[in-house]
């Protein structure tokens, strides 16, 4: 091949790639825009609300993105727009489960177990839609996710033959990076649809709407999270154990058991000890320890003017450890959110707080005094050692 032709071929590759990306995004958005709604009142009634998965914290609490999606699905259910809720997510390991916390949350909100379905193998949007069609035999859905994600989700669902509409679960400002990521994710979606990729896991069908066995009180380990119980005892009814005001005394529940009740919901099993503790005359109101973690640096300080954002996993990979006054006995461990904040309820008393892993060295243990119905602030600065 002449050198001139080789040069033309090489130079044409970026143009071809650009055109592929450009026209793929045009196809995805044009084929889905007519089926996306901002207002629940405008949506048409469908069989199922399909909640696309997102992160769940180690405590079992839903991330804000996931929380917004589940709450929007709950609105659809309560408005009579759907009769079933299918939550999809990643449960590829025993240690990580995105969908059980959703069921616990919905049960605590009063949704009957027979109206809740879980897809434990929804590892990506394409797999979720494929399994919704072939495993759960869904024919019509309202897809619930954030606005940046909806066009791709609707495009895939309708390409697979599902009568899919979508409703936005936006509650907070969406980062521009999410929209940029979708520009490149749409190409993968188109390729998957064209080549009929099969999900990693299929399995037996679980048709939505058919009768299923009710869950018993004997559940696999990890089935009930403390977060699932907190929704039943928090005054603001949020399924976040470390971020709500308890109707009852927190210390009473430290020795209680969170497990599946005969109603099917996760709840605190009532015992004589628990009921005695909850007696108002014997109750002592709990307090909270709360704070923010500053972590850095994340790029060499020798490079003048360079700043590096703290990645979310730098926070979420760490945990807050609360020690008793002897500085050895661990009282409780708590999680840190993606912005570096934490809040943990504690009974009145003297404690020591530590962040693990700390960075350089073992990490400082800071003494804190917890008083009833008060929040004590304890902040930390962590040196990564990057120079």
C-alpha cells in the first residue's frame, strides 16, 4: 500500500471514531427522548418500577444516588403508577449486596413483600434490562434513575422489546462528569444491542406477579442490616442508622437483635430486656459524635499550582472506630460518606475516636465526651505521605 494511502487511512481513524460516537449518541437520545418524564403525574401506568442499582455503604445504608432512585420508585408505587418494584444491583460477592437493603427499606416504608422483587445479578444496565425481560418476564416498566442515565437505559430496554418509559430521580445537582461518561457508555450499549450480548448470569425465571413463598424468620447471615431496622425507629423514617434521631434510646438497641419478623419486615425482636430499657423512666437519651475528615495531599506538593481532588474511595475505604475509655475495647465502628463526613450515635460517656487506616503512622485517638441529646464534633486531618 502506498505511503500516501497509509497516511490517509491513519488520519481517517480519528474522524471515523468521532462520527461513530456522535451518531451513536444521536441514535440513543432520539430513540428515548419521547419516553422520559420529569413529573410522575405525566407518566403512564406500567406493570413495574425498575430501580437501577447504585452504591450501598458497608453499613447497609443506601448511597444518596440510590436513595433518590428508591424514593422515586416508592412515589410511583404510592401514586398507583406501578404495582410492583424490581430493584436491580450487584450482589457478586457475599460481602457486597446492593439489593437487600432496598427490600429492607421498602418493607419499612410499608410496601408488602409480595410487591418487591430483587435482581441480584444486575451488574450493568444492559444485564439488568436483559434479565428483566428473560428472568422476570417484564413487559412494561417505568425505569427509575438519574436524568443522565435515562436515555441509555430506555434505549436498551426498548431495543430488547420492553415497553419502557423513564422518570428522573434527580434530587441534587448532577456532576457534568456523569454526562460525559454517558457519551462514551452509549457506544457500549449500542454494541451490546447489535451483537445480542448475554448477561453473565441468567437462571430460572421469576415471573413478576406470580405468588412466591413468604420469607421466614430464618434468614441467611447478613440478610437484615441494622439500617433496615433503623427505618422503623427513626423519627425521620430514613433508613440510615448513623444519620437519624431515634424515637427511642439508641443504647437500648445495642444489644437487641435485628432480624426478619413474622410480618416479613426487618425489625427489632422484642425481649423483656429491650422493653424494660425502653421504659421512659429508665431511658437515658443518647448523643452523637460527628465530624469531617480532611485527607491529603494527593499529588506532589513540589509541583507548584497543582491541586488534586480527593477520590471518594479515599473516604469510604476508611472507617471510624469508637473505643471505650480504656482505649482498647471497641464500642462500635462507623462509615464515612463520600464527602468525608461521619455521624455516630453513642450513649453518654467517655470514648476515644480513631480513623482507620490513618495514613502515616497508627492514627491519633481523640478523646470525646458524649452527653445526652448533644452532638460533639471531632474532626481529623490525615496525611497521605504523598510528596
